[in-house]
C-alpha cells in the first residue's frame, strides 16, 4: 500500500484504460474527445486475447494483473475497463485488487439502453463469455428492462480481417440479428434498442444500423462508458468541493477541466499505449480504432 | 535431468500431443487410428489460444511450457506438435527444451505436397502467424517445390461457430481461394495441390474440395503428420534393432505394434486430455474433432 500511495501522490493525473486487445481503443477515443486535459495509459493484453472465449477464473486473473500494472506501474488514479468481457466477469475482482475507482462498460451501456428504450425490451450482442455471464441482462433487469442477449463470435474476427464494409459481414450480421429478433418475438418481446456489447462492434455500426428493424436504436456501450467517465469527472456534487463522487477533488479538477484550450490547434491528449504482445500489429491496427496514431507502443511482460 | 530420467524409465509408453486448442485433436484422431496400442497425452493450451495471431517470442514461450508439461509431468517419450503455428515458430525451441524426439506438422505436410504435385507449384492456407513465418514455403523449397501461402483468419472462427457446412463459410472459402489462385496466376505459377496448414481446416475439407479448381489435390497436414509419426514407429532401420531412427527400440516396439488386436472390438486407445482453460467447452467441442468422446479433460495451470 505504501508503494501505491507514493505513486498516487505525484502530480500525474492518469486515467488507466484496459482491454484484452485493441477494441478498447474505441472507448479511449471517446474518452479523449471528452477529457482532452487528461493523461491516458492504455494497456492491451494482446498476448492473451481474446478473453471472450475464456473462463471467468482465467479472465479475472488476467484482468487483475493488467489493472495492477496500470495502477502500480503507471500511477493510474482511475481505471476504465474498456472490455465488455472483463467488465462482465472481473469487475468485482479488479475493484478488490486496486485502491482506485474502477468503471466498467456494462452499467453505462445498460443506462444508455434504459434512456433509449420506450418498450422496456432490449437486445444485446456480445462475445460468448459476456453473454454467458448474463451481466447485461442483470444490469438491464436492475433498471426495469428485459434484455435478450446473443453471442456473435464471428464479428470480432471479421473486424480484425478488415471486412468492416463487406457483403459477407453484412450477411453474418443479418443472420445473427434475424435469429435474435425471431427469438425475441417467440418470447413475446417487443425490443426497440440494440446494445453493442463489445468494443469491436462500433466499427460495424453502419452495417448493423442497416440490418436492424425500423425504429430500433443502436446503443454503443463504448460511447456510453466514455460519457459516464466524463460525467464523473465533470459533475459537481452538492455540498462537496469534489466534482466527482468517486474521484478525489484534486484528481477530478486536474482531468475534468473540459474548457477548450486557448490555442486554435490544441495538442492531442497525452496517451501512452502498452501491450503484452505484437506491438507492431497494435500500432498498425490500433490507429483505426483510436482514429489517430497510437504512437510507439511499449511491450510489457505480465508473466505467463 | 535426473527427474526426467526417472520418468522415462517407467513402462508407460506415452506419445505427447500438443496444440494451442482443440484443433490438434484431428491429428490425435489420425494417430489413434494408426497407433492403437499407444497411450496418448493431449494438451490444449486453451487459456492462451489462439497462437495464430501472436508473436514468435510469445508462441515459443507458451509452446515450450506446454511441451515440458507433457514430458516432465506425463512422461511423454515422443512429442507430436499438432499445431501448425507452434510447429512453424517454435519447433527448434521445443526441441532444445525437451530431451525426447519432437515431430511437427510442417515437414510431413510438405512431404505430402511433394508426393501429390506434378507441376511443382503448391498453395498453402494457414493462420497469420504460420504464413508470416514462411515455414511451409521454406519446407517446400527444400523439396524443390514453389509454394504460395495465404492467411485465412476467418476459417478457425467459422469452424468454432459450427458453420462447417454453411453458405457463408463456402463464400469465405471461395473469396480466399479466388484471391490465392489469382495471385498464383499473376506470379506465373501453375499450382495443382493445396495444403491445409491449420488443424481446424480438415473440418472444412468438403467445402474446400468443392472450391478448388478441377485437378487440384487437397493435402491435410494433420493426416500427413500422423502418417509420419506412425512410420517412425513402424519402419525398421536397416542393421538396427530399433524400428525407428529417432525413437528408442523399446519405445518404438511398445507403441509401434500395429497388429490388429485379437478381439473383434478392440478397446479404444488410452487417451488423457489436459487443458489450461474451459475444460467443459473442450469436452463438448473436442469430440467433434476427435470423433470419439474426449473423456474427462483435466485442468492444469502452466502459470500466466
């Protein structure tokens, strides 16, 4: 604890962002847009991806090691788990393991679904592990929504193949969504929102929007999580000098200053990227998710 | 070494078979058919799959840990690396790390291609990491063949989704093979053999055979590796009491006895399966690859 304490006493205000791969860079992109004054440390556990097909026990072990790296080695004072699978299966384990606030993507995604849905019935597409955890169904139920979840294991490989605007991908999406809508109808549901429960899926958003029934809203939980993180940093709490109920006053003040910079061309937010494998591939593909160059990606070893 | 020596002095004649996942069970199935008297220990490093998208350094580290488990903990006296990626990138590292003979799938696949091709030009489809290693191209060149390799990263996810006889899979195969044949034509090649350089691909063999040009032979390196292993165990070496040039006489005699058993319904070969994660999924899907139940799969921890 004393070692952690000394890191947290520095003047660096770092938000740690963690994913099993590059997909979480879509969350980082949305965070940078909302918190341009913050520093970010992003870790992709690329040596052990994908988490989506692994067990809860293994995912929790990997995610805790990754979170500890961001807090202990990078001095992160706030963690965003930009990975639906790790948020679904390991959020408690991460919160127990690090002494800083931790935000996942599931709760913000469910909040956005509640805001969007009028019928109270929503659909969720995600990886196998996220669906098997039923984390979205539970978060939706807690908000008075009924959710039907479906695993779509081919969508991540199709994104990584670069087929984000390809007839095969459109056909796979059509097959998955037809099956999901048929199941919803069979259960007497009337869904009007579809949650993208995987950080790769925003890259397929145009194809997905063309496949959903008229009137169905598409919810991006990456956007929703970034929005929630920015709100935490920017919302004053009544009677408290800290603008954020879970962040310290000084940290929130440092990262939460969203006034536009004085100069016309503001510098990009400071971003350091780390990966446990394949840094060249990370640099090459990551910029597509981040929408700006990742810079030099640093290789780290978490053991195993 | 003394610890290893004591294991090897037992009467157990175990062939260790290693893969990053379940795909290598197609190699095990072919081995069991040829060496019904042997005992097999199969390890799927499922916590860290897929290897196909990882770096050489990481793949070698994982594969060496896995090989050491099979030799040290299971007393394997002969290892078959039933994973194209590990064979392509880590065979040397494994051979350096364990004191038993090690056979990969690349060389047998290239031997089978040489036997099948009349034009001397062959095509290879495999994972990204196998293709980037150019291990098949090198093995083919050493046999006087020209090889053109292509990564097909969507085929493993399609097999794991169970879409082994699905129009989308047929279309993806058509796209990949059209691109590969066009590139071969552009290079002035006249290929007449296609090597399946990934142990998942045999499950797509019917679809692939429908997509290749007339007269093109499809080579399964899983079958080829099993054939090579059985030959090593069964072929007497002139002037030597050992039937196999790389195996000890006693080991080869014990496992290489391929006389049909006296009873009409021979017992199945003794198979123990180990996995580093998701043993239930292994048991459920593995039987499709092995073509018989895997039995109880034992969970092990290789660290990491």
